[in-house]
C-alpha cells in the first residue's frame, strides 16, 4: 500500500541559497534515504522507489500571504479606479468653476501674469484640495481600522499589523499631492489659455447649430465619458464577483447544516511520543472511538436531539483524514499504479448519516448490526462509484483496499458527494465511509483516521443547548478527554465563505460608489449646461417648444455621453475581466448576463441623472429667462 504523507518544516536557508536549490538538494537526499521503505501497490517491482518523494520549498512570507495577494491586488485596483473617477469628477467641477473665474484670470493675464504663473496658481489650489481630502481620508481610515476586526475575516494573515504608521502617512501625503496634480491638470491647462479680447469684452459663446455642448464644456464632457467607462469596468467586475458569491453559497454541499453542532474530541492518550509505537497509538484511538460512540447514547436520548454521530472527518473542518487505494475485487491486479483509485476514508458511526442528512442514492447506510463480527462493508460516494464502476450499479460490488489485507469490503450504499475540503472545489473527491464498529478489521485502511474524532449532533431546537451534555458524555468515556472547536455547521459554512463575502461586499461598495460618481458627473455637466443656456431654453419655449421636447433635448445630449462611455467601458471590461479568473466560482468571466446587466444598470442610473436637469430646464419661465441678459 502506498501511503502519501506530507510534513511541514521550517528552516533558514544559508546565504546565497535559493529556494529552488534547497528543494533539489532535499529531494535528492529523500530519494536516496534508506529509512523510507517502499511497498509495491500493484504491478510494480518490490523496492522500486516512488517518484512522488519530493520536497517543495517556499518562503514563509509567501506561504502566509500568497493566497491573499491576488484578492488584495484586485481590491487595490478597484480602489485606484474609484480614486481616478473621483479625480475626474473634481476636475469637472474645477472646469465649471473656471467659467466663473475666467474674467479674473484674464485680468491677471492682461496685467502681465504668464501662462505658467496661472497654471501654478490653479495647480496649487487643486493640490490643497487633494491634501485636504487626504487628511479627511486618514481620519476616516483610522475609524475604519477600529472596526476592522468586525468587518474583515479573521483568517487573513497579518491583519493585526495593519495600521497608520509613518509609511502610511507618507504614502497618503504623496498620493494626495499626485491626485491634486491629476485632477488639477486639465482645468489649469484650459483656463490658463485665454482669449483676452473675447473674455474681457464679455464675449459669451452663443448657441449656434442646435442645442450642443458649448466649447467650454467639451473637456468636461470628455471627462464624463471617461467616468462612465471606468464605472462600467467596476460594475462588470462587481457583477461577476457577486454572481460568483451567490453561486458559492447556493452550491450543493451534499449535507444539511441546519441545527447541527459539532466538536472535535481531544484525547491526551493519543499523542506522538518516543515511548509509544504507532501500532499502540492506533489501537488506543480505535478503542477510544468505539467507546465514544457508545457514550454518545446518553446524548441521543435527550429531548430535541434528533441524531448523534461520531466521525473522523467533518465538512469544512481542519484535517484531511486518511487516504487509501482501492481496486475492484475479483479482477486482475493493474500493471500500472495509475489504474488504481485513491479515496479519502472517513470512519463514521451509524448516526452520522442521519446527523448530516447525507442523501442516499442507492443501497443502505450503516446500522448497529454492522459490527466487528459482521461482513466488512463500505459506503462510497458517487465520485468513487463513478471512477471504479462507471455507470454500473455499485451496491453489492466488492472492493479490495490495496495493502490493507486480503479480505474485500462489500459496497452496501452510495451517497451523494459531500464537499469536505471546501465549497470552491469543482470536482468532487472520491470518498469511502468505514463503519466505526469494524475498526479492528480496517487495519491500514483507516490509518491515522483513528487519531481524530468528531462528534456531531442534530437537534430540533438550538443546538448550542446540548454542549454541556456533550462535555459530560465525553468525560464519562475518558476524564482526561475534552471537546474543542465547538461550532455549528452554519457557523462553519459562514466562516468558509467569509473571505468571498468580504471581497464581494468591498467590490460591490466600490462599484456603487463609482456608479454614483459617474452619475453625479453627468448630472453636474448637464445641470451646468442648462444654467448656461437658460436664456436659449426660454426663447425656445417662448417660440412654442413643449416641455417634453426640452426634456428630450437635455436627455438626448446626456444619452450620447452615456453611450460613448458605455461603449468604451465594454471594451475595457472585455480586456480586464480575465484578471478575475481566480476570484469567481461557477461563473465565466465572459458571462453574458453580467455583460448585459452591468451596462443596463449604468444606463438606467445615468439616464435618471440626465432626466433631472432636463426636468429643471422644462420648468424655466420664458418671461424670466428672456428678461435676463
């Protein structure tokens, strides 16, 4: 029987030695070590050393934070996009403010101020705005950091080290200045280039050629289009992440977590010590598990308790259980080890199937009659049955665990696949269930599964109420044993999706903020256009234009900007959504529903932002408008 075991070790590399060099040297020494016996698993030559012996070396920091880096980079990118949209919005507001200041700037230029002097003045003002925003951002960040433990999943590495330190202050200060220069560049360049004669002579742009954007607003229109495009990129990404999260929480787990509480059992008698042989530890673990199953009978008779089960493995809990290699009994031994099927082994009591409500596809589950003197039986999941028997019925067939003895085990039932390792595992893993009362015959089949025990209880009411009774029952079996990691299955499920939920909330918040900023940019541009052309609108209405036609003029102008931004946003989204491959589950990055829904939501919100200035324009009193110069 091939036993594949993985061990973690810490070490400090010598100066000048790379992780790759250390891995090669350690693998070479492992391959040549005589302390590792090799047993033929079917068809191979005795003494032939497995090529699976290998060592992987990785920096400790990479092991700690490597899994979080892609998600944090994605959140950083989303934050940068929101900051860029905010900068564009402020730039648009500064461009509008420049209209009111153009006479003052023209006077300064007429008195001898150079264009570079005007640019410096405008950039200084925008940088002061940026620094002020940075100070407010730091204040808000300090308050958010206090709430981080309640907002962020606790299993993110080095989260407790996050804080506002000198490096953070320096970065914020630099980013504030950069943002001020960014959103102040366009206004400074535009309003430092003035037509002095036209400006000082009160020359205003007139409406010619229809209700179009004035020349002074074209830069703002370009910025508004950019806002819409960037907002659509964020909306598309948020739509994919949110759809992925919905798929994740609604995935078929193979069990019912409601009203189930589980706890790990720690037995100090089962401890790796130099004076204890592995065989002795296995025997102690098997006796303890058998006694534990009998001791749980006192919990099973409690009011509101529907079922009690003991197992060596629990969904979404630490510990991978033991692995065994199977082949179909009565067939010739495969000549290629790859033709054998490896499966995880879970040692369970009869009540475990009722506690977790595993769906029985065919055959039956374990009963108390499946004891030490009964024929050896197994329950397999659909994945193992499919791998070993294809589409043929599995119940009644017999399996031979390679290296675990000559006696075959009969398959008495097939249950639905259970996602033990995690919800994001697309392909179900092969699983075999062994009756706890046949542990004495299991031999190497269960192996290290005898070292771990989990008790699970299903109740009709609050499952937490049975915890004191669980402690008493465990103490009655072994006073030195204790229960730990007590948690309901709903809580385990919530913890398993905590990180995806956090990322979905963050990206959704950023997308909503970007959508608001883009809509506000469109609204501000059209509102300012309406105020600039109030006299023209009054003249149109005085000549017979209906209110609906005036609203349509404004909305049509905004719709053109929205359409241009949406087109650019779709192109940018198609090029960037591939970056989300590592964060989505059950959803393709080119998901048609998301690619249609995101522009639709953006269009509806943006058109609403266009309609509000249009309604304001339709309320202009022609007499008041024509009375104003």
